[in-house]
C-alpha cells in the first residue's frame, strides 16, 4: 500500500524498508501467519534510532568595537579624490576583423552590415547561387543559427552549404523578410547586390536613352530637310501651270 499511496515502485519500497531495518528504525514483530497473510507484517518504529545532527548553538554577536577612524565628510571627499581608490573602467572591446567566410564570427551573424559581405563571398565561393530568394534565406539562416543552442557559426555554415532552408521556422523567416526590406529602404539597394552593379546598370540605361534621343533628333532633322526641299518644287509647278 505504500507504493500505491506515494506512487513508488514496489522494489523501491522494499529497498527502503531493508535500509531502515538495517539502521534499527524498523523492527519486525512476530505475528501469526494468518494475520500476516491478511494484513501484512507488523513493524515497530524507533525514532531514537534515526540518525540526527547535534543541535546548533545560537551564536550571538559580541559587542561592537569602537572604531578609531572617524567617518567624516572630509574623509569621504579625500577618498573620492584619490585616483587609486576609483574603480577601474571596463575593458574596451577590440575591433572586429573584416568579415570573411574563412573566419566567420558570431557577431557577423547579428549585423546586416557584416552579413552582407559574407553573402557576396559565399556567392563567389559557390556556396549558393545569387538570387533575391537566396539572399533572404541567407539572412534567415543567420537568425536561425543565433537563436539555437550550440555553436552559431557551425549551424549557420551547415544550413547555407547544405541548403537546409526547411530548418528555418516561419517566425524566423518573417524576421528575415523584415530585415531584408528594412535594409533596402535604408540603403536604397537590395541586400547582397554589389554597389558597382547598380552604377553600371544606371550608366547603361543612361547611354541607351541618350542614343535613342540622338536617333530621334536626327530623324526629325531629316524630315524637316525633306519637307523644306519639296515645298519650293510645288510652288514652281503651280506657277508654271498658271
């Protein structure tokens, strides 16, 4: 019944009973076999046999010794003005090295400014093809790696190299989308796009527009010349017919 009441295993109850009998806390009394079969064995509990600790003595604080040093405002001012007594300032953080995929730091995964050059290097190293979706997945992998237990750098590299995007949760993907859009609004360009690429595209578009404008102006000037040449001939033919 002890095992049923306290939710223990029968083996643990038997082991505890054997241990208490060895200490002398429980002593089995002789009873008739019929009584034992119906009600169980009869034990006598001896509380005096329980192992105890000696009672603690209360310690009272003695009389306070009279201080020979006076705690005045002058002493406080002198103590504060002492440079040696001032607390030492905290250690300055060392400047982080430039982000590189050969030596990724955990801090690189927490900043978009350091994560973006890692994405460009990963594309050049053929870890993943360049696309807008892969750029978002790259950010999502960094968010996933910094939110799980273990080494975030190893988790991040494993997700990116093996394309394990399914390990990213929906909440982490939403955070990546927000970061992607925020970066585009702040910088005016897509995450991972090389700055020189936008300049080349704008220059090519400007060159194409200028060429089209020049061609249109040449066509207009030729049309004007043709129109001016045919008008005198029409006048001459009308005069000769008159």
